[in-house]
């Protein structure tokens, strides 16, 4: 596994590579959800590149950015084990030579759900992903359906801006108790970790979003939203200061 710890090293390598690249963008603190994306990439691509970059422009809350878990040594070991071919570890100035004076803004879907609660979040996400697409020039790029709105926006961006990449969604990987795997789960206290799966349980078996919201509030969650969208129920809620998101297919009947 090649570790590119500067962008220019990766760019030099990329000049000479002719195979099909699969890209898995991440912010590190890797878990089985990320590894599933890597395994999916390996199935269809000649060379799997994982980027690890805690992207400051997508954090609307400075404290959230400061607290975000960073486990680079463990991440490298997991990726080597999963058979990733390369990791890119860019710096802020590698990625933002323009100091974020240029950004990608979507004006419709990005204003709803997480976008309504995290101003500027999706501008940061779409901008970093477009930059990574241009740097890596992957044939395919893999994103988790756990971040369903993000996945949809990236797919729409690639189509709208004629980026020659196939954006592939990968189903959510969960803990045995149903909690969607997330780097942020590391920040949960033991008691909150025990309560966190309630989010998945409640959105899966409430009849309506309103019922789910009420039940989550009663369970001590601070609810940002629960809404049905395109056959899925999307939710975000905070427990013990940790914001969790999840979505499930709506079961009919
Ligand atoms: P992050 O490091 O949180 O930015 O996530 C990097 C990628 O991994 C994104 O495409 C996420 O949607 C995806 N991902 C994170 N958690 C999971 C999960 N539990 N199951 C599937 N994909 C995930």
C-alpha cells in the first residue's frame, strides 16, 4: 500500500497511471463501514485509493471539528489489511490553495434535512469531493448510504458538472444492535452508546415521522429532523452532545 503524504507525490504518480481507479473519500477514524466501501471498490477497480482528510470547511461548528476523532495509525493498519492500494493524506493547503474562495453550492436538496441544520455543510462536502474527483480522476467513487443526502447530492453534482465518474452508493453497515457505524460513535459515553441504537429502532418502527420525533424526544434525544424522502426515513438527533444520523427504507404494510 502506497501512502502519499503530500498531494504533489500523488499527482506525480497519477500522471503515469493508466488503470481504472476506485476512490473512497473519508475523514478517517475508520471502521467496518469504510472497509465495506474499500471492498466494494476492490471488486470492480484496478486500484483503490482512500483519501483521509478531516475537511474543515464542512464543519459548521468549530468544537465539532476539534473533537472529531483522529486515529491515523489504526486507519493505516485497517486499510492495509483490507487491501487498499493507496492512501492520500493531503494537508489543508494542498486542498485549499484558494483558501476556500471557490466553492460548489447546490441550491435545492442541500437546503433540506442536514443542510437546514448545518449551514454551509454541503458546500464544504461538495467542494472537497469535486476537488478529489479532479485530483484522483477515478472511474468510480464509493459513498455510504448512511449519509444518504450527501450521496444523492454528490451523484447529482457529478451529473450536473459533467464529471466523468460513476458515483456508487453502498448500504449502511451497522453494529449488532442496529446502530449505524460512524466515527462519531467513538465520542459516545458508555451509557449513551447503549441508548444510541434507539434512533434506528424508533425510525424503523414508528408509523409516521412525527411519532418517531415524539418517541425520540421522550427517550432523551434532541431531534433535528425526522422526515420521509424518496421511500426512506431520514433522521438526525443528538444524544449526550453527539449528533447521530441514520436512514432506513420505509416498510409498507
Ligand atoms: P466519513 O469518514 O464519515 O466522512 O465517511 C466516509 C464515507 O464512508 C462516506 O461515504 C460515508 O457515507 C461512508 N460511511 C460512513 N459510515 C458508514 C456506514 N456505517 N456504512 C456505510 N458507509 C459508511
